[in-house]
C-alpha cells in the first residue's frame, strides 16, 4: 500500500473536490429560479445515492463482520451508525461492529466526512451571494478567504500550544476549508478573466507549487490549486464528453472507500498490488455506473444539466 500512498494523495484529492464544488455549487445557485429550487436540486443530487450507500454499508457489514449475525444486528453501534451517517454526522460513529477491525483504518466509509462540510456549504452559499450583491462580490470573497486563513492558523496554533489533535480536526472543518470553496467560486465568477490570462496564471501556479516551502502555503495553496483545476478543465475539455455516458463522479466518491477497505481486509493489495488496483478501479466504476443509472439519474429532474448532458 505504501507505493499507492506515494503516488496518490487523498488530501489533494479532497481539496480539489472542494474547489470543484465551489465552482459548481455557486453556478447551481445562480442558475436556480429560487432558493427553494436550489435546495431541492442539491437534495435530489446528493441524498438518494448517499442514503443507499449508508444502508448498503450496514447490510454488507453484516456479511463481513467478525460478530455473529445476531450480535451484529443487536449491537447499538449499528443503529448509531445509521442515525449518525444518515444525518451527515459520520464522525459520531464511523465504524461498524467487527467490520474492518484489522485494517489500519477502521472507518467503513472515511470519505463521507467531506459531505458534512459540503452540506454546510450549501447552506452558506445563499448568504454569501446575498452579501456579495449588497457589498460587492470581490471584497466579500476576499474577506471570507482571509477569515478562513486566519481561522486555520488559529487552530494550528492552538494544536501546537496544547498538543490536542481536536484543533487539527476543527481546522479540517468549516470555516477552515472555506478557502477552497471560495477559490472555486472565484473560478466560476471570474471565468472569462481566467480564460483570458490562463497561460500566465498556470505559470504562476506552477511556480507557487515549486516554491511552496518559501511561501505562506496555507494562504497560497487554495488559489494555486484552483488555478490548476480550472486550467485542466479548460485545456482538456474533451474530458467533458465522457458526460454523455453519465456523471459517475459522485458515485465514485461515495463508493470507493468501502470497496477499497474490503479489498484491503482480504490482504489483496499486499499480495497482488497492481492487479488489485486495476480490479478496484474497474469495480468502483461499475458500481458508480449502476448508482448513476438506477439511483442518481432517476431522482434528478429532466431539466437537470446532468441528465441533459448524458442524453
């Protein structure tokens, strides 16, 4: 597994997820007829598949738990897992009894912690847009960005002084992650300016990544990362053509962790590293395609751009 951790960074992937989310969610809000329509779209997009994923993890957990079937279903932890995860409070109960006990990380679906932040951001977007319309957009975005940076620095300082990991955990939540959302939002609102100066901006971003040790990286990274993400989307527009087959991105995000955990629990990555990796990618894509076609797409309105692109 060490080779994969050196090649792939889950931390960078999550930060890119927040950047993309900032871009798309502000776009969704601006294209909505009302606040009610906006929230209904968000609910339809994320909750049906999320709900099913939580239930499937509980059902599959009964098959692979070291507990007997009876003890598993009578365990209060199962009910607690359902209640916590179905309300996006997965940090309260991230594990199931007897499931993945021998893995280095026992959480059943460790990727779900970001969706709690995502939901909080959904709630914040109407307020941010209202503030932007009243006080001008750019000062509001910059002000929120700076506040988020100072919050993160404060939490990191408290961790250093007290030694408590609680403060690092708080830094990972909102408003600590708001910088990435705001950077993505800026990519949406100032997309025309970005396209005009994209070559210059990507050079600046690359230089920033090269000099990260010399820069106040906690303040610079979200901007550099947002430039790289938006630049990739502009340059490789052909990737968007894959959307005609469906939008599997959300399915990949919410299903990959338990699938990988299951394969790890069988020790397959230790024995057949690259074969297992290829099989895992194929399985995740297959499950994500099933989620899209039978769960996600049916719950979306026909006017949704996700549906329109896949036709």
